[in-house]
C-alpha cells in the first residue's frame, strides 16, 4: 500500500554561517502491488492484482453459482488472463475472511440526522436476535477523530457499543462556510486513509459502509486552484484508489433521503466519475465519497429513509462474491491509469468491481538508494515556521530516514531545518509552499466562499 508521510519541520533562521553536511542515504518505503512481480520470456515485468467482484441480476440481487468461464476481463481495453478464481457463496474462509464496517459520519452530518441513522442501525443489528452473518464493527467519525471497535458477529454487543457512543457536537461545521468545508474535506480523507492503513493489516475483504452524506465536494465553489493544488489532488486520487484496491476494501456511500439534500446534490457526483489520468485533470470532486464508492466497486444509496434495509442490501455483497487474480504487465511510467472491465457471459447479469487501477513500473523490485549530499546555510532572521512536506522519490515511493540536512527552502534566504517527526498521514486538499518572507510569495486572488448553497459544497 502506498505510504505517504508528513514530515514536520522546525525552520529557524540564525546569523550567517556556512554549514556543510552529508547525510546517510534515506531508506525507501515502496508501494507494492498485491503480489510480487516477475518477468515473462521476453523480459517484460509482470505483476498481479486481486479483484473482488459482485454479480447481480436485473433486480439487483447477488448471483451465485458462476464459474471462471463465465467471466471476461479487459485491462486497458485488452483481454486479461485470469490466474486464479474463487467463488464465495454463503461463507468466507478463515484464510480469506470478510468483514463489514459501519462508519457513522458525525462530522459531515447534522445532530438530528445522526440520531435518526443510529436508530436505523440499531434496527438492523437487532434482526435475527442480533446474530450477524459476517463480523461487523462500528465506527464513529467526529472532528476529533475516529473511534472504532473490534469486529464481532454479536449484534447485541454492537448495539451496546452504539448506545455508549455520544452524538458528536462538532466545532467544525457548515456554519464556518468555505473554510469549514475545506477542513472537513481534509479531515475526512485523512481518516479514510488511516482507516485503510489499519484495515490493510487484516486479511481478506472489507466492506466499508460510510453512513452519511459524505465530505464536501468543494466543486462549484469559486476559489483559486493552482497547479500545485491539482498535483495534490492527483496524488490523493492515485493513493486512495490504490489503497482501496490493495486492502480489498469496497466502499459504499449510504445515506438517508434528507429533504435538505436536493436531487441535484445526490447526482452531482456523476460529473466526476470519469477516470483521472494526470494531474491536469484532477479536481477535488474526483475525491468525493460517492465517486470513490463507485470506482471501488461499491454502491451509492441515498434515495430511501429505510437505512436498515439499505445496510442489509450492502451486506448481501459479503454473502456472495467472486475473487480473481489477474497477471498484468507493469507500466514503464508511474501512475499509468488502466481502466478495468468485467463482463459476464450470461444474459441479464452485471458485475461490479474496481473500475480501474494505476499501474506502476515496480513490483517488489529493489530500487537504487539515492545519494544525499546536502549543503545548508544559516542566516539571521528571528522567524519560526512549522510546515508539512510530502516526500516522494521520482518513482513515486515514499522516502523515509530523512534528516534536516536533506532539505533546502526556495527563495533568497536559506534556513536550517530541525526534523521533529515523521508520521503516516492522509492526503490534504491544499499544501502550501513555504517562502522565507512575504516578498517572495506569489499573489493569488481568491474569491471568498459565500454562505449561499452550492451543489457541490455539502
């Protein structure tokens, strides 16, 4: 799984003095695909991807009893071989389990709606005297973070845990306007990334039901977007797409039919379903919850107030599904988007799986360690700045083991950097470039977001 790291730096400027320092080569943390790669007879690098697919009939019910010969895959519009096939009908195995996560989004939702959703979740968990077919866990998101319990098949335990969870009262809310929307966007994606990192340590398939309207799309709001912003969004798009696939997590956007959620809002996300193939085409709307859900092979359910029924419909996907391993030729470039398509050779049936993946030139293959020889210069100026920096090498790998000597700031003034910590973190909407003084900061004219309703703001 991709691991990008936020490097917290303490930047202090002193009296002029030259300092030369040679740092040890930093270690690389790779983002490998699902399985190690090899080479074919012609020397082409080969990797493998694992895909989970749900097949439904015309009524939307999962279909069991299919065989490998019923399926055809297209990778980048070309026929793909199926290296392995497994059919799950009624029960997963201990070696390849499946679990469901019910995530209650209390940060991007109103107090009243969260209370109504909790009642519906209680109703679902009370079915069959609380006996659950698959292990489930409940998570609660607020602007203070995410709380999640351990998975269990006992719905009564989850009901008791649900009653202990207070309905969050958030300090980041819609009343803050555009700035609050940005903060909720950032925190939601960060939590999703961290949750995927956590679930990536567990074997098997995961169904993540994100209950609520989701984070703001930030589309249709009038504010400046720089090339740097687009590259930030692009990195987040690639990372989340890869993490969802490699952790075998299928995302579902599940919500009650609220009167305040207009039809335009509920379908607006469809404008961003087209795959993003480069940074130039990236937009924050491509990171919307329903967009990620569809692209992971999941569903968007927001047209009913029967949330218990919608949850049951999603959980049905954990009962019956198919798992495939596909060999792929690795790309010569990083983040090379490949559309995926699965066809079922029986009339009236349709399959859902990941709609594509970002191919890479590496598959468990070692890369040369970069050489790091750094010269820093100290200057006078009593300034203290803390910033976040995303560090990747030219192959798209996360770089670890860095110290202050590996960094240099742009501009006419140089500063010494003290490395405070390196920690896993999720994608951010905006990452600001640091300038030593305001004289070197480019001027951007932004329109302040109004408090009027926008289709993509909530």
